[in-house]
């Protein structure tokens, strides 16, 4: 199992537009968390221009599946996204 960072670049009006899709996005995140895939996630603040989600999975297909189903991505709140393998040095289980 490895760690993967999913990084979203958010649209300028993300905060104003997210309300319509927030519950579905959080449902998707909670389900992934319950399966042990999504460890933590959230948006950066001041400004809220990016979000970071950390996954633990066998490969990048898990965060990619999250992206394909995320209403924030589907409805244009995410300008771009990328997944990076993350080598944890401190705090690794």
C-alpha cells in the first residue's frame, strides 16, 4: 500500500458554488474514508484556491476513481487536478 496526494486547483468562485454539490461530495468522501482509502482531505484557506486529499491505496486507481465520481470535478468547480505518489517519512504506520 502506498500514499497518494490528490491536489485540486479550484475555480475562483468555488466557495460560492460548492453549496449545491457539497453533500454529495462529502458523501463520496465519507464512503472512501469508511473503506480506509481516504485518510484526510480539505481545502486550503486564505485563499481557498486548492484542496488536498490524502489516500492510502495499492495504486493511483483509487484516487482516480474518486475524481471521476466527485461532483466538484463533474460540475466544474475544479479547474485541474493531479495525483502524486507521496513518500511518508514521519508518521507512517
